[in-house]
């Protein structure tokens, strides 16, 4: 098992790495060269940099993901592609993607995209809060414990 983080603009990277280190779980960060950071070089953390093209990180994550891995992403499309591979997929706000909720999430994304395309204004995601961070950390710990048992 490894934890793969869709790391471009992921607000919970440090929390994820900290929790993974408690269990000696390797972490793979996938991010574009535009988000290079020397802080990515840590024990137990591998970083793969990809071009800044749309979906480049998603393609790399799909190549790297194996059954039993834990994926951290806010990308519904990526979640929908990694679930059938046998991965557990968690959103940065602490909810798990599942076969039960992914279709509705994708439909909502599509409807909003069509509304924007037709000139309507849609609301963006709510700001990431301290409560979101706490909820994510608690859920991550529970998911890891469940996966390791």
C-alpha cells in the first residue's frame, strides 16, 4: 500500500505525510513542474513531476495506482478512474469517494460546467477551513487503520 497525492494545490499534503510516517506508508506526490518545492524531498516521500498540461498529473497517477493504494484528490474524474482499480479515494475535505456517490458527483460537475459554458455564473468550492482540515485528518487516520486491519 502507498498513498498517492494529487499534489498540485492540495492543502492537506503535510497532514497526509505526517500520518503516513506514523505507519511507515510510502507517499507519492504527483505534481507539475510549476509547483516544484525543495520541501518535497523527505524520507518516505517520492515526488514525480509532470508537465503542466491539463490532466498530466491524472495520467501519471493512473499509471502509478495499484489496488490497495490510497489516493488523495479533489478531482472527481480521477476518483472515478481509480475506484475501479481497487483504490480507496479520499477528498481533501475528508469524504470518501465510492461507487455510490461518484456518479452524482460527476453529474454535478457536468451540470456546472454546462452552466458556465452557457454564460451562467456558478459558485466555486467553499474556502478550506480549519474544521475541514481537522475532519480530513480524523477521516484519514480511520481510513488508514481500516486499510491496515
